[in-house]
C-alpha cells in the first residue's frame, strides 16, 4: 500500500529568485517590422476605399472610421513597446521557463524530463538580425508547449544543445 502514498509538499521552490534573461533587443525591431507590415496595407486599403468605394452614407462616418483605426494602431504600438521588456526566459538545471505579458501575465515552465524534442526556427526578418526562436515540445501534445522568440541564433543553438544533453541523460 505504500506505493500509493502521496505526501504533501510543504517546501515550494521560490520562483521569484530565478534570474530571468531579457530577450535580445534586436527582436524589438522584428516586432516593429511585422507591426508596420500589417498596418500599412490596412491603411492603404482604408484610404483607397475612402477615395473610390465608400458612398455618401459611409463618408459621414469618415472621422469615426479613421479615429478607430488610429486608436487601434496606437494601442497595438504601445502594447508592443510596453510588453517587450517583460519577455524573459531562464534555463535552469532541470527546466526552462518563459514569461511574458502586459495585461495578462503568463509564465510557462517545462521540465526537461517531459521534453520530446526541441526545434529552432528563423523567420524571414529574424534571419536579417541573426535571431531565432526555440520551440520546446513535450509528450502527449501536438503543439509546441513553450516558444521563446528573439534569441540570438548562437544562444538558441546553445540552449537546444543543453536541453538535448539533459533530455538524453
């Protein structure tokens, strides 16, 4: 019957003492490039619709439409600016942790004992800045359980190698 005994945990590890590392500052440029690549075509489309497609009944709402677009643009821009410094990661002896979020804070920790494999990805713009992201996959799930974007490619390779040696031990 002892094998079914489940003792209560009384001594919790202190997560606040983890030394988190900031994401590479170059990744902020990648975020801004992606941001403008999304919003510039939207603005051009809005202007073209305003010039050629909107009828008089829609034109009387022009100020509301442009104000809404501008407000959304500014909100997303500010969100990127203020949330970027909060993206941090930590690689410890037995796990990897990533935290992010401005309004909704999220911290994900994956123990090396659950990791199935690790991938390194490079997007088009990340490649320009010699950046990569690392994706950690665990057993029993088809999606990546932890993704850290904005690492230097060298650091991503080091982390992947470290995790691979820990998983294979």
